[in-house]
């Protein structure tokens, strides 16, 4: 039963991280498009991106890199226990 609980939690966390990755991919595409339009004289999308930077993209980036860091630490300890 404990293994089932861990796997369900892992699935939920993996789904959150997948949605987070989609936010980051869409954000990078949005940044590229808005930067291109800003260079051509239309800075409306770039201004919108700047308004979304702190409330949306910074927490998303922080969550993504924290998850990668924790996953690396957990895998390192699992590898040491398997040896």
C-alpha cells in the first residue's frame, strides 16, 4: 500500500512538472515572438511579457530548477544505496 501511495504522489508531481514545462516552452516562444515584434516597432506583446515575468515565469523557472536539483540528489542517494 505504501508503494501505491508513493507512485500516486509521484504521478501527481510529474504531471505538475509537465504542465510547468509547457508553461516555460510557451513562455519562451512568446518571448521570441514578442521580442521580434518589439524590434519591428510593436512593443505591446513585449510589455505584456514583462508584466507576466514576475508572477508567472519566475516561479515556474524556480519550480523547474528546484525539481531538477531535488531529483538529482534523490537519484544520487538511490545509486549509493544500490551499490
